[in-house]
C-alpha cells in the first residue's frame, strides 16, 4: 500500500469496499494497457480485401 502513499495503520482504518474499489480500478487500467497482439495487429493488402469481401 506504500505505492498509494498509505501506511498500514491507515489501510486498516479504511472501509474494505473503498479499498477494493481503488485496487480494482488499477487492475482495470493495467488490463487495458496490456491488450493482446491480435487486438493491435495491422491488417493490410490481401487480408483487407478478404475482410471487406472484395
């Protein structure tokens, strides 16, 4: 939790739902950053023609 600037005492005082929401938000951001190679693939040439039915 030091990554967030909190001491252990402060973490223990926080409501668990608030703490979980903060951690889940960071997890979602990390997942968005690490997209699969398939999602980032550039389609060109003959594959474009196949894709658009030409």
